[in-house]
C-alpha cells in the first residue's frame, strides 16, 4: 500500500514551493496567508474579522496582524458593523479586488499548466477525487470543519 501521508507531504511541499513568494500583483508581494485572506474576504458576504479568521483556522491575534498589513497596503478596508459596533466588517478595496483577481489568474494558469500533463479523463478523475476528499475531511471529527459559504 502507498504511504498516503507521504503523498500528501509531497503535494503540500510542491504547493509550498509555488506559494513561497506566492504572488506579485499590482506591485505588491503577497504572502500565501495574505492571499488566503483576500480570497476569503472576496468569497464571503460582508465577513467579520472573526468569520474570516475562523474560515482560515487562524487565531484572532495572528490574523489581526495580517489584516492590519493588508489595510496598510490599502488592499482591505475594515469598518464597524452598523448593527454591532464591536464587530468589524472586512471588504476589499479597488486595489484589493485587482490583486485578488491577479492572484486568481496566476493560480488558474498554474493549475491549467499542471492539468495540461493529463488527459481529460485523468483531469476529471483528479478533480472528482479532490471534491470527495474535501467532503470527507469536512465530516471528520479530527479536522477542518469550516463554516459553510
């Protein structure tokens, strides 16, 4: 039987190399963590700081520092929730939207290049398998249940 942990280790390492200096966009060097934050803010509806931190499984202190750096770069805005002033809502600025779209495009180019080494059947099998794995991981009591959305 294959060493499954080793397979995941190799895949994670390869993604790590790709993401080391994850992305340059609009004159900004964006770290992997920052790219995840931008992605979550863009794909959730008016998320609070806590919601994005929870989605990424990050403690709020570490997360707040990362968000602060994105605010300084003028990629993210933080405004009080009109319904509860203790809660802050995150959104992308115009520049933030541009950077997020650029990163998205870079990742899609990379994934398309990876999939170009497979035939259609292999590509569909891998994508279907990743979906199955994500669903199984979400059901695991050991792991990573993220809020829906």
